[in-house]
């Protein structure tokens, strides 16, 4: 059970560990390329009007897509439950809210 570590094994594992640590440190610097910026007024206006919550047309389109996808595969109660659980990918509100 007493197994001696040779100099070659020690150096190879140390070099491998140091290379991995250096690669990890180098990759964390590259992650700083992504930044989050606040929306300007035009972008915010487009974002807030994207799903058309005033008339609900986009939400109705999403409801129709869910119905079409689930039609003839599950019961009507399960379709209604799926619609109730679905949220708008644009505004995040439930699609049944409109």
C-alpha cells in the first residue's frame, strides 16, 4: 500500500494541474466580452409593444399554436392546463392574461 511517487509522476501531475489552472484563468478573462446594458427608450418601446398585449393578437397566436400542437394527442382539459401554464416568451406574462 505504501507507494512512492517518482519525480517524473510528481512533475507530470504538477504540470498538468498548472496547465489546467492557467487555461481556467485564461477563459475567465474572455467571458468579460459579454456585457449587459440598459435599454434605450426606443428598444424599451419595441420590447414592451412586441407581444401586443393591448389587443392580445400575439398571445392568441401562441394559444392557437399550443392548441394545434396538442390537438388529437391529449384531452381538452390537458390542453387548457398547458395553455394556462404557458407564458409569453416576449413579455413573460401568462398568455391567458390578454
